[in-house]
C-alpha cells in the first residue's frame, strides 16, 4: 500500500494575475549563511491555479501542492489571507 504524504503549503504574495485562472505567487524564506551565520532572504515563484480569478496583484495567499495541472502548475490557491490595498 502506498504511503500518503502531507501536501506542502506556502504563504506568498501574488506578483502577476495576467493569465486566465493562473497567478504567479512569490514565496520568501530566510536561510542562514553557513559561514557568516547571517540570515539571507531567498525567494521562489510558483504558478498557482486560481479557479475563480479571485486573486489580484499584491494579495497574500495560501497555496497548496496538487497534482500537475499543466506544464508549470502544480499548486492551487487555497485561500486569500489578505487583500491588497
């Protein structure tokens, strides 16, 4: 029997909402430098599925891992945490 693993979730900011039913979400994380022990900001951009075209640039959203939806999309927008002003 196949062991189920927990789906990953990230909180990020929408940087592009130009595509239909797709948003680009930037996720930032802090990484400690090995030698200098200083924290450095790193980021990744993920294409996420937005079924209702509800998200707009600047919104803070929660994205969840899902099955591949297209060549670039393996994430879905779970909910909008904070709207852009």
